[in-house]
DNA sequence: AACCAGGGTGAGC
DNA sequence: GCTCACCATGGT
C-alpha cells in the first residue's frame, strides 16, 4: 500500500540530486521518480504535486518523513535568502531542497570519497562500495556497509572499485569508528558541542574541515555547519566581494546562523547548476 | 592534452 | 600558524 506524505514545496529531484546524498538514482522513463536507500530501507519515491509518494508500507512513513525533513518549515530560510539581492536568485533554482537526515557513518565514508572528486563519480563509487560490502536488501538494493565490514576490506579491492588513493582513509576511518564503539559512537556526537564534534571528526584519516562540516550537516544535524568547497568559495565571494575566500565564507556562515547549512546547499546547487548549463529562465549569480 | 571535480596530508617554512 | 606538491580517476 503506497504512502502519500504531505510535503509542502519539497522538491524530491533537487533534494536527492543536489550532491548531499549519493544513494538515489532516477527511475527510467519517469520524471521526478527515484529509487534509493537509507539505513536498512529502500524505497521508490515520486513527486506527486505537493505530496511525496512512497511505495513503502505505512510503518515506514514516519522514517521517511524524518529522513526527508518534511517536518521542518523552510520559510525562514527562504525569507533569509529573499532579503539578499545576491542570494535571492538561488531560490528559483534551489527552492524545495531539504537537508536530508542521513546516517553518520555513511556520510563519513561518502564524503571521504568525495575529496577532489565530482558528484557523478562519487555516486558511482558509493554505489559500488555498497553493492560490494553492503547487506543486500529487496529490490536489488544494498544497505551501506557497516564499519565492521569496511574495516575488514582490502585496500587493493577498494582500489579496484575506483576509490584510488582514498582507500586507506576508508579502511582506517572504519577501523577508528569501530575502535570507538562502532556506528552508535558517531550518533553520540550529536549531543556534543560544535567545536568538539568537529575536532573529533577531523581526527579521522581523510577528514579535514570540509568533510567534517558535511558529516556534521548531513549526518549529525548540525544546522549551522557550512561546508566550503570550490563552489561555495565562489558563492561566498559573490556575497562578500571585498573579502577573500576564507573571510567571505566565515561571514556568510555567521550571517545565515542556524540556516547556514541549508543556505550553503541552496548556493551550491545554484552555482554548480549554472556552471552545468544553468536553469532555463534563471539568471546566474554574478560571479564577479 | 591540460584542467577540473563537494580536499586532505605531510613537508617545509 | 601558513603555503604547496602530490595524491587516483574519469570526464571535458
């Protein structure tokens, strides 16, 4: 029995394709329909106007409502962006994106793989890692591998999947997760202060400032985390033309406060989208 | 054929 | 504290 969730102006395609999650692929022959995996569940998701339609049973409805953050009102973010003449244009291209509530270990490994890489290739990497080491679910999907499984993976095999020089980072970070208590340890980071969580995450091999911010935002619920990659460098400097990249990013994060992470995602999607051909009818931000 | 992609590490300063 | 070469891989 399908489930229909009230989704407001939630945009499924944008939310699962904007580079925050790597486990959703479009269903051939349909528009705005995706099959994806989160934790130990897989599902088909379809945009049905202002609703999100799922093929799961009623018992999983609350899980997906939480995963897609349908319980949260994004009006304050939209107002914040609309009030800035530079940021306002990204509303047209990014409205409806929600920060998904993903599994911390999956985000940790996925964003270790993201280093100096691009979204399309990361998606393929994560998919191959999952199907090689993950538990098979129904529907031909695979759960993301456990820390135990990846801690025992061989670097040679990971390299054969295309992981490249990040292979030792994956194995060692999985080992370190295991040493500290497994996947549940990462969950405990939610209740720690921001700076303390960042410090701990950066002690994992392959985790620097950017990856730590992604894990905190996408996996641990730190809404004020503001991951800075090459696109956000450019976007931040468009917002603050006088400042260098680092100072501009700091100013932007402070300006958006508890909405910094979501604002970052809207900016990322807008800037990256413009570089990839743009959204028809939507003028680009001035990169200056 | 260089250059780029949701960067991090280690060496040298 | 800071900068910089280097790191695999595939697409343009």
